[in-house]
């Protein structure tokens, strides 16, 4: 089945065209910094994946998708010559609330429920929604599937997902923890089980998705039992531009002191905080590491805080599990930054997570799933490459195939 995977973020669009039968990727697209003066798109096709860069200034995320579809029809390198050759679309949706506990076909009922979920992921869901609209117009009749970041966490028990607020907020507004990055955590857990050569159902894993957004999940016997993101993707770790968990009283304090509106407060917590807020220069870990290496003290503090918060979260999930076989590192920082991995695990050796520094640094292994702990580390440490797009394509294929049964 030829599946177009659409992963729309607040200021980015990732898309791939995947033939699910052979797991073959034939198109990759990445639009970044959408909404800024530096917005651009890179589109490439198999077999060489030579990137062609397009200007995306002044375009929305959905318009970037429209442009991608134009290029896919017109470019001689493209594997398709018409959009009707696409069998199905798999959309990544960050928040599915309590309405969606698994992937769902997007019909009128699902769309109505999706609109109720928008405020749970104010940075992401609206962009995905606009993309779905665009696809309904340009690919009428092609089945679209929503694959939810929250669905993997539907197995969390009430003690993990409830907040200690008056019960009526849960009963009336469904205020509870939903988690996010579920597609990535599920995939990382399965990849780690493959690496360890044991069935996922026998393992206790702590999966760490450390990218621009970040979250950590306790995966017990293949099921999420707790995760660091909450009602929205703002809770938990310190992230690129998100604060993660802070004392909630700070919010009302700043609002009173500076007369901030709700929207302004949202903006501060979601887009001006985290690594960017502390470093003052960038939300991108590579930039901050570079600045720190030149003696920038704020960059160094941002890294120290980031590492410390990840360490505390891993420790917290260790306590939440009945056994821990491995800690799994994935996403941009988790996969690529040997330095940060070393700093994180330096503080965790006493819990039995003992890094092998050489294996950790081994450059030749970048991009490959591997174990980076010493041989007799009581808890293994794994690095796995996240592949959310492939997972979304497979879930889409499963659901659309069932429709024909
Ligand atoms: P993601 O959201 O998974 O694409 O991850 C993006 C984050 O990963 C950004 O903060 C990048 O700076 C970071 N990242 C990517 N490669 C590296 C690297 N080699 N070293 C440190 N951070 C990296």
C-alpha cells in the first residue's frame, strides 16, 4: 500500500511516501521554521534522495503540504505522476484526548471529536487539522487515518493519569494526563526488545524521547504505565522552547506582576522558555552545546538543567517500575549527542545504568540501533533511531486494509 505520511508540527512539516509492503520510502520532505523569514522546504526522492530546496516564506504548514503535492505530481524524479496513485494518508496527531485510544479512520465523527482535542495541543493539532482539510480537497476519496501520539498512553492507570485537583475538573473537562510522543515510545520500546533479543512483553523499559520536544515513558510489559507529558505536551522535561514542569503558582504570579493575558502566558511557556529561555540564544541543542564549548555560561546552565531534569525523570520512572531491564534513548538529542548521553548517565551509574564510554562515542554507529552500556551493566542502555513515519504508515495500512475486509 502506498501511504503518504503527514507529520505536521507548529512550525514544521515532515512527510514521507512509503510503500508499506516492502517498507520502502520513496519521498522525503522536511519543511522547517515555517512562519519565519527563514522558512524553507527540502524535498527529495529515491533512490538518491538529493534534496531540492524550496522557499517557504509566507506559507502556512498546510500550504507547504500543498506545494509538496504539486512537486510530487510535476517532478520527473517523483515515483508518482498523479495523486490518485496514493492509496491512503496517515496523519500524525499529537492529542487525541479520551476520544481516541487507537488509530482512527478520519470520517465526520472523528473530525468532530478531533476539533474538541485542539486545545490539548494548541501548537500542533490546528496545523494537522489544516493539512487534513487540504488533503480532503486535493485527494477526495482517499482514506485518511489519524495516528495519535496519545494512544500508546491509554494504558496508564488512574494513579498515573489523574491530577490532584477537584474531581469535577476531570469529570466535566476531562482534565487528566494524556502523554504524547506515543508513536515514538512504542516504536523505541519494540526496537529495544529486538536489540535485547527478548519479547517486549517480558521487559521493563524506560524510553527517553529527547528531541526538540522531550518525554520519558515507563513501558512495563510493552504497555505505557506512566509518561512525563501530561494534559498537554507542556508538562515534564525541559524542552527546546517549552518550560516543562514548573510550580503552577509562577503562572498566576507573572500574570499579576506583568498583566499578561492567557495567550501571552501560553506563548511564554510554550515558545520562549526551556533551552531557549535559559540560554537566551537558541532552542537547538547543537547551538547551545557549541556556545557552551566557547564558555557561554547561560548555555552551560541550560545544559546542566536539561541533564539534571532528564536524570530525575529517569530516576522517577525507575521507581515506578517493578523491574527495569533497559533505558532507551531516541530522537534528535537522544540518538545523536554522545556528550549529553555521557552527562546524563554519569549521574545514574549508582542505579545500575553503566555507560560504556567508547561504545557511546562510537561515531561509526550513528544511525544504527545499538547497546551502549558495559557488558555487565545491571540495566542496559540502548540507542535506537526513531522512525515515527514508518510506524504511522504501518498503522495506516493496518486500518485501511481492515476496511476492505
Ligand atoms: P528532533 O525534534 O527529534 O528532530 O530533535 C531536534 C533536537 O536534536 C535539536 O535540539 C537538535 O539540536 C538536536 N540534535 C540533533 N543532532 C544533534 C547532535 N549531533 N548533537 C546534539 N544535539 C543534536
